[in-house]
C-alpha cells in the first residue's frame, strides 16, 4: 500500500537535515527518514487546521512556577581561623583569599599543589 504525502521532502532536504544534525545516513536510512519526516510535517499541517481562537497558549504542564531554591549560604564552609569575617559575607567581587583556597581545595580527595586533580575529559586519539 503506497502512502502519498502532501509534504514530501526532497532527497536534498533530507541530506541537509542530516548534515545539520551532524549524522551520516545510508541510502536506506535516507528513504526511511524522508518518509518519517514527511509524515511528521503532514501531521503538523493537520494540527494547524484546528481553530485555536480564544485558547490560551500552554507553555509548560507541571504547574511549577519556580523550581529553583534561593541561593542562600548554608554554612557548610567554616571560616579559617585567620579570616576576619564569615564566608557568608564573601559576596563581593574581591578575589577569594588563600585561606578560602586552602579550605576548598583541602576538601578534594585528589589534589596537586593548589589545584584540584581530576581525570582527563578529553580523549587522546
């Protein structure tokens, strides 16, 4: 059974979409994607036929207004003995002092000098 799509994409368009997505596709995949994407476009066109006059747009479905907590100090870091003010007061643009460096880097399980040591995230091919 043959299906006729009103919005049949061209081979060139499918290749362009694959290029934009940075994927390589075979001829078989190209034909399948051409059919699937054309079907999606046809469905979207069908949705565009629905009269939505007077319907408020739906931007999200959870009902959550603000899912982030306030950025408040939690007192997890205690000031070093030589610090003259609590860490919660360190909200200015001044640089973090050596005492704070020692405090934060000191919590790392792996360190080298005054640096936190982590595994490489780049592959060496």
